[in-house]
C-alpha cells in the first residue's frame, strides 16, 4: 500500500511540474533566475542592451530575451499578454490599463530616467540652431523649405525623417508639438535608427528625429561614429532668442536642468504580479547599479542626483 501511495505521489508531482513548464534543468522563476521575454521601444536599445547584459552577467541563471520594436508594437505585446514587461517612453492610457486589468493583472509602472528627443541634420547644413516654434512650423507643414528659415540657404525642400511611423519619437512630436494632429506629407520613416542616421548623412535636406540615447554615450565608439557623421541641432524654447546661448543641445546637464525643451521620460511597466524575474529586473534598473548605468549613458537617472559643474 505504501509503495502504491508513493508511486501515485511521484506521478502527481511530475505532472504538476510539467504543467508549470518547469524541469530539473531549468532555473526557477525568482527575481534573480529564470527566463523572461521583454518588449522594448527601439529608441532605448543601447541603454537596455547594457542593462540586460549587466544583469545576466551578475545573475548567471537569469535569461532575459529583449525584443526591440516600435512603441506601438511594444504596447500591443503588453496588451495581448505576449509579454509581461515592457520599456517605453510613456505610461499606459486609462483604456490600456483597463485591458490589462481585465486579464486580472495589475500594471506597475516605474519611472527609470529622463530622456530627450534629438533633432539631427546633415553636416553641410548651416542651420544648426532652431527654436521650438520653428520646429512646430516644420512639423505642421507650414515651413517646408530651408530657405524659409534662412534666405541665404542653398538647400531645398525639407525632408523629415523618423525611425518608424509607429515610433515613440513620432508619437512624442505629434503629442507635444502638434496637439495630436498628423505629420505633413514630407515626412518619411526609415527602417531603423541606423538607417535614419545613414539617410541624414547622405541627404543635405534631411531633418531627422531620434532618441538621444543613440547619440549620448560618448564612451561608446558607435555613438562617437554617429556624431562624426551628422550634426545635432541646438533647440531654444525662446521664440525670439537674442544670442546663441539661448539654444541648447540634448546634453545630460541641460536635460537635467530642463533647459533643453524636448524632454520625455523612460518607464518600465511590469504586469507579472509576482516576485519573479520581471520584478527583479525592474528593481535592478530602478536601483543603484541600474541608475548608474543610465547616468553613464548620458540620460538623467530618475532617482540619482546629477552633479552639474560650471566652468568659467
């Protein structure tokens, strides 16, 4: 009888583990071990890749598959339950939260950093200083030629280039500069951030819109290479700036002080609802080590002070 009871117990235990997808060889799902897939806005690929590699380097039994997509696709993955963790530049809307909660899940949102959107132009373009008002006019289609900004310009019609039609940068411009209206007909989308930089480098009339994370880490040789190929525009919130000192590039100090006007935030949204690997990774990025990585990348950490040094 005891032998039969023990056999039945062993069989039941085996079935339970099989149903949970666990095997003796796979690590348990804890804050520092297991397997998880996350969706990430591709604007933040450089910084998130560093975070994932660092986390997996510290915790050898953690396996994070990071997929980089447009913002719209990332939100779609979160809503259809394809992933339980997402990183993007906005919080979920009330309607999106309702969809998640209908699946008996609670979205937990953590602010990770202050980010910015950078405007880039061809290195031969003499117009490297623009006001927010001028950018609004360009994105509304009212200003369609470089000669409207500078009568002496030898350049022709402006070509606006984003990384993706459904990207977070395109959504940011529409929300913050266009009040939700559509972008003009002279707007195009590259297939990736690298293709966007290639296009701006090769076309004098181009005006590119890119996440600053792709050009902010000067310790990254790839970023340094990008910087040599294009020109980053200085932007002024003053509609009538009197001097060039009113224009700011998206450097870390200016983002932190709020003097660079095209700022946005970086969030991680976790719907796992338990203390598993997703929660552990979210806590890591929001914690001391993760915030130091953000600081080094050129973005502004959400929970660490940034020291600004003035040199006379």
